C-alpha cells in the first residue's frame, strides 16, 4: 500500500506548535490518527532538525510500557528526560489507557518547554467530552477518513477504479490494503460490529441492542433525508411495530455523534437568517460504513453522492448547514402561497459562504431549473455551485451559478473558489 498523504491535518499540527495548549487529535476510530502523529508528524519534526531525544513517544498499548500505569508513573518517566531548555515534543498514543489521564495532561502543561500531542481510540476519549474537559487548555484537531483526493493518490488502479471503490467502500485507510471487494466488505463489517458498536454498547450500557441496531439501519437508509427523534419514533411504530420514546432515540443518536459515526446538518432559513430547530439531516462519517451497514443493498447514488460532498466540505474546514429559502408563488388556481425551497448545503469557511446543490444528474431543462431555482432566489453575492455526477470541469452561466463535476470538485482543493 502506498504512503498516504494527510497534509490537511499535518498542517494543522504544525500550525498548533507553540500555542501553549494540549493538541488533542480526535476522530473516528481507525481513521489514521496514530499514523498522522507518529509517522507523518514525526517525519516532519526530523526534517526540521529536531533531535530524536527531544521527541518523546509513548504508545501506551505497547506491552513494554505496562509498568507505566498511573499518571504519576508516566510523569516521572517523562520529566527527567527533559534535560535542557530546548523544546521537547511529547507524543502520547492511547492515553486513555492511563487511569486518570486528565491529571497527567494537566501536569504536563506545567512543563515550560513541552509541546503535548495526544490521541486515543475508545469512545470515552474520542467523544466530545474530552474536548469539554480541557476547554481553554486544549485545541482539537479532528481527523476524518480519507477524502477522495487522499484516497486517489494512494489507490493502485485507474481513476475510474479508484472512484468505484471509494463510492462503494469509502475512505477508511485500511480499505486500501484490501484487493478484493469481499475483503473490503469484510473489513468494514468487522470494524463496525467489533470496534464501534461494541465500544458504544459497553460504554453507555445499552440494554436493548436490537433497537440500537435498528436505529442505525433506519438512519443509514435515510441518509440525507430530513428527520428527528419524533419522526424516528413514529417510524419504529409504523414499520417495526415497536414503541420507542423520542427521548431514547435522541440519546442513542447523541452516542453516535459523540463517537464521530454520524454528523448532523441543521436547517437554516436564508432569508429569515435563523436556524430551524427541527427536522435536520444526518450524514455518516464514512460512506463505506453506511453502505456496509445496509449490506451494500441500498446503493442510492443521490444520497451517497450527497454524503460524500458533505464529508468533503467538513474536511475542508467548513461549517455546513442545510438551507431553506422561503418564496411566494402562485398555485394552479392563481392564489399566492408560501413555498420553502431547499438548498442542499450552506458552507461557511472564515468570512466566506458558499451555497451548493448536489445533483446526481441534470437530464433535461426542467431538472436544471429545479436545481437553479433555490440559488436564484438568494439575493446575496456569495458563490453558488451545482455539483453534478457528470465528469466535467467548471462551467459558469450568465447568472453567476457555477456547475462542476463531482470528481473534479473533490480532486481540486480550491474548487469552492474556482
């Protein structure tokens, strides 16, 4: 397997150097956090002339470090190794294996010439509560599964074969090590069941595993569709014949979000400039995990494409909402009625805003106008983009709307501003 470039996150690690905070590397389990920190960042430090004895590495699930079981033992091992006033880099992997690791990290912050980088790989460490625990003392760097640009550079095959693999099996790094489709599917299935779900069930003491599994199936089927716990509760009753409270479903969804398996996109009223509390959309952190959850049976191209586009925007550091544009129009009887048009995504990055429509195909003029209509109803001057499945470059019409092919959009890191 070729070396995978993760420059997006490497730049963030480098930028955080010297900020006086703990660098907390979070993200979905097995998405490449340790590879980023202990291989790519380590190579960077060596290239910058940092002496090897000024980079202290602790992979805490290594049997050779079993004697370092407490915060005090590990601190007492680290501190004597800082023998001069030069900067030291302390890299801690699987730090959650230290009982009371919060005390350790707080103590390391008192070392004046230490830069602290940590990762972990269970839901206690990866969830949002670790960032809350160190608010004001830590900076989060969230690592995602491979975006298509990263995936394509490491894939051994043609561009079309790379896209087919990514579209079906997603961007978990070790998918690249599997040559056959059945190997990819087997790896993802085991990852989902034996790593993610078992961790969540154990941590949250989920008693009804069947309900939790069924919720995952429903969310996977409804990727990119508007929903909320009340609607999901009604679906359970109508489809499964089961009564599950919306509060229980809300709690289950929060577990999936905290473990980075799911990410919500909230609705935003563009003209009213306000958020709409419910319903909202959920997207899987990796489309391969979404597809394998459904047994590779529901390969809805529209929803998969939308999920891939959402994930790409998150990788690029965007906050992403679903847009709503209220308009007035005449109905067939000539009466004025209020209609809400949907914009698939509003992406915010710095002081820039982008409106995006995800359109698998534009087969005729009617479909083209359908996708353009919400964008034309927006009166501001921010970029308006339609992303289509067709393999085409950038096209801009006389209204200022840009149309671009999905693969072109994903492979060009500057495509939002093309």
